[in-house]
C-alpha cells in the first residue's frame, strides 16, 4: 500500500512538472505572437487576421456582413438571428475537419465567453453536412445553424473559421485558431482594444433605437402615462 | 426568413424560429432574447426568460376550414396597441407580464398572433416592438 | 467534503503520504510553491471524481406534479373543481387544446389537455374575437381549493387556444383543464390543428385517474371521454382483490384473473347497489353484452340483465347457472323481472322472468319453469305450497310442458290448461311412464269421491285406495305410440 502511494506521488510529481513545462512554453509562444503583432485586434481600417499552421487562410480587405443570419437547425426549424444589438462570435465549423474537433468539444457545455457576447455555430447546409454527425457534436446551449447562405455571406474560406460581429453589426475581427482557448484569448484582447475606442452609443444611438421601434421624437406614445 | 408562404424580415436584436408542425401548419416564434430549444407553441418555456424590456411573439396557424368561423372573422395582420395587453391575458400568468391575442385570417389562412411582454408597465414600448415585428411579416 | 478537501485534510494515509511527499519536494526545489500546487492538483485529479457528481434532482415529489401552486401561473384541473369529474363544468366551454408528447400518464403516448373557458355571460361583449373582458366572465379568479395539492388558478388566465367551438366569438378566462389520452376532437367540438407544449406533461391532480395502469389502458382503448363510460370521476382506487375506477356512466374493474372489464348505465348502477366488486356478484368477467337495445353483464358469481322496459336485475349463484343453461336473455325465460327473492320458508330463493321462474333450495338445486307452469305454480302457493320446490327443469313435449316438484308435478296441455298431479298419484304416474307413458297426459284435475282420490288421463286413470293409500293405474285402451319428451 505504501509503495503504491509513493509510486503514485512520484507519477503525480512527474506529470505536474510536465504540465508546468507545457504551460510555460505555451505562455512564451503567446508572448512571442503578441510581440509579432498577431491577434484579433481592432483596426480602424478593418479586421486583422491571424493564421496558425494547418488552418485556413483568411481573406483581406473590407467585408460587409448581413444584419441577420438564418439557417436550419438540427430540430428541423428555420432559425434566424439578428446580428444587431449584441456582440456575436460566429464560429464556422464542420463535422469532418480534424481541427474543428477541439471546438466542438469546447462548445459542448456552456463555453466561457466575453461578457455580453454570444456564440453561434454555423455549418454548411444539409446538402454538404451530415446532420447525424452534427447531432453527435451538438452543443447544448449554443445555437447551431446549417446554412450555405451564411458561409457565402461571410466569405468563409474553410473551417474552423471565426467572425466577430459587434452590436452595431460591424465585422470587427475574423480568422482561425488552433484551439478555443487561443481564440478566446485573442478575442478578449481585441475586445479590450475595442474599449479604448470611442463608443458609438450615446444620444444619437438612443434616437436610432427608438426610430427602429417606430417611435420618433414627436410620437404621442412617448407622452402617454405608463 | 421564409417558410411555407410566411416570411419575416427580422428586426434588429430579435431571434426567430419557424417550423411546420404535425398538422403541416406554420408555427413562428420571435423574441428579443435567445429562444430556448424546447418551447411550447405559445411560449410557455420562453416567458420565464423574458426581461422587463423583452418581447415574445408566436404566430400559430390553424386548419383552413377555420376561416369560415366567427373566431377568425378579422382580416389581415393586426396592428397592436398598448391597450390590447392585459396582465391576465396569458397562457400561464407570471407577475408583471402581460399578453395579447389576435385571431385573424390572412391570404385565406387562419392564424393567431400571441404576444407576451416582459413587463406590462412597459407596454407602450412593447407594443411598438411587436408592431415592428409584424410590419416585417408577410403571409401568402 | 470534496476530493480536493479530502486531499488537503491529512486525515487518510493516502492524503498524508501525498501531502508529505509534496512538502519534501517543496523543501528541495526552487519552485516548491509551484510543485506543491501541482502535486495537490495531480492528486486531486487522481481521486475518483464520483464524489463530484451532481446530487440527483428531487424526484417527482407529489401527485400534482410541477407547477401546482397558485403562484405557478398554470390553471387547475376540472377534476379538482368539478366534483372529481374530468369534464368542462357547467358554465364553461371547451375553447382549445394542446398535447404533451411522451407522457407516462398516457403510457408514453401524447397527453391532451383541453382548456375549458368561461362564458361571457355577464355582459354583452364587444371588441375583437377571442377573449371578452374579465368583467363579463361567468366566474371570478381564484386558486384551487385547499386541502389538496392542485392549487393552480381557476378562471384567471384570459387565453384561448382556439381550436374548439370556433363558432363562439368570445369566451372568458380558462376555468379549468380536462385531460385525455385520446385526441379531443373525438369527444369535443374541436379541430385537429395541433398545438404542443411539453411543459405540462406531468401536471396532474389528486382527483385525476392517476398513473398509467391496466384500467387506464382499457379506458383509452374504449375512447375515454367519448366512450360509453364518459368522463372519469375521481382517481383509480384499490378494492378487495383488485382495483376500480368510477366514471360518470359506469365503472371499470380490474382483477388479474379477469382483466379490466367495464359496466355501464343501469347495469353499473345496480352493480353499485349490490356492493360492486366486494358484493355478491364479485368482479365482472366480460364487457357488456349488447342484446338489441338491452344489455347484460356477466360477473364471477352471476349476471345483471337490463331491459329498457323492465329495468336491471341480477341473477345470482346457482340461479345464474340455471339461467345460463336456459339460454339467458335469448332463451326461453327472456329477461329477469325481479331481483332474487327469499322464498316463504326462508331457505330458498327464486327469480322471476318475462317467461318463467327459477326456484332454488339448497337441498334440491335451481330449476326453471316456463310462463304457463310458473303462473299455475304461483297460484298454488309456489315454493310454500303443496308442490314445494322444483326437482327438474321444465320438459317440453309436442303438445304439453311438464315440471316436477317435491310434491308432484304440473303439466300444461295445449288448449286444455294446466293440471297438477300430486304425491302418490304422481308417483304412480311416473311409474307408468309419465307424460310419454301409456296413460298419456292428464285430462282433468284430481277428483275425490266415495271411491277415494282419482285422476283421469288420456288413456286411463289412477286411483288411490282410501284404506291402503296405494295407487292403482288402469288403462282404458291398448297403448298407442307417444312422443318423446323434449327436454
């Protein structure tokens, strides 16, 4: 019994050292990447792409994205989501790509996201994707759409691929990553950068919301008692 | 989105889901929150998730023969007023919430539009939001 | 205590060993803090994580299921507010329905819930079709009655599902809900437009039938509310030897050896008067038998027959056996016209029928007689008269019928009437071959004169010597061929 315990402790020690080494080298890699200027950073002129070995090459140049996306769910429903009003990270995945597997696993149970942001997974449509394979990978709390149209609208070059759309409907970041944590870290960094920019919200933005709701400044409903 | 002759231009900040049910009829849900996967046809699973400013709408289709009945005698998609909402007009009453139901026929098809407001006290804005949604609907 | 806490607290040898090792390593390396933490984490990971499993959710805690409080916002069941009856109460109307799929309360099938909405009886209604203003409703909002768990709302929710009674422009709020395992359009004026809401799948109430059972399965097969039984009344319950469920129009009884069997209408009412399953008839063994516009039900120990012009009467025990042998309602006796009665001696029983009678004594058994003989038998005092109890079923002959009794026999002769043959005369008659013997049929009642007792037959006479009491048979002519008796 004592021998077993000691052997276990030695194994634990060795594993711990290994993990520590891996974490340290990982941190050094990230630091190096940051020093090289890589990451999901906000750029006044458009998105900045990140490429990691073995994943798709992002596009360059300005890309306009639709105000809403729609597609078929695995439950057979047609689902449409407005991209306005909330930051949205759109994850373009497929059931067959090996690099996507880590993301399927990470998304299975309530993945951590930056505050105020939501995650949506979009795959190819039923003609090019396997609903049964997707069913096995289906996240429990993240919407999953099957939509060729959305892939085309975002000009997705391949999977995995990510597009970050802010609440105003602007594509502020896109690219690929080898791991969810990597994407998350870069996303958080880009959001932090975005906070340093002047906000578009304010009185003008409030008027915009009211007008969208059909209420202008002369609307009598503004003056009715609640 | 478009399904079986029912189309919707989604307003900013909304989410919508549509399907054809076992009767072959359209059931369309739209809300200002993320729609849960499991939903009663008139939003029983959605209502508890609504915040004070949130709205849920269900467009539910009936058998064609029902257009001959007095219940579906109103023609055309409704225009919703704040006074249409009542705190008791809910499938499942919840504190602070209110609902409004409209039975109508459009393009020879009978429907019910049911709207739930997260807060009855904000029904002026809520009714306006419902109207924005309805203006984006078309039924053929 | 979590696995981590267990590791950190040096109460077990394992924990102490790992802790000690970590401390030793920590003292000997420049990164001792890091290594200690790593060792602890590693140890924690090495521990079985079963202890971290979520505590199981609370089981279905009450018969009413989830959302049964008034604050839950749902509507109560009609069984709760309508004297246990699972139907729309007076003053309400079915206004719509939905289904909940995969309901265990329906044996895994869809469970249908029908909203019974109030009528707009208090005022003339205006406004759009659907729901009238609450001031017009035929009821007021309140919670379910106390003393039971279905505290849900009554006449509060102003919502209309809309598939039912679409000819009614406006209705009031939902008074209560009816549940069914068969589609509502089979028993209410509703269309088939399906609405689904699985949130209500397990809602129930104490006065609803209860979990899926043999009885519920049979009720489902029969068509539930749309069947002859009608809506259920209260929950299923145990009875000696089995289970039972009441309905507006009848009852379902279940016993393992008989299966679920139902009784309905007047038969069910009579069965109830007799004590149902614990009464003299026991459990029903068959579903109701339809006989034109009449009905009959068979039980372990008897039968109840009902005719619209006569009523419902039971035939019990040995009388029921004899009745069955005589062909029951379609036999010679036809329908019963009385409940079993006690004979005048207090020991025997008899039942009367449209076309006869059955009499029973523990020492002789039960035997039937047809209408003509029964009428004469009653006129002679029936079981308490000189003839006593019957000893055989009536015999049918070509031109006559005959029944034998303890004290003689009655012979009914076509176009001639009925004749009794008593004691020694009957004994001698039997010895001479009876109705099919040489004497033939009796042609007159017994006579008494100076020569003693005597009785005339077709082909002879039987006389009783007054001094000896012996009977003598004398023939008028040679014997002629006679008919064989038809039993």
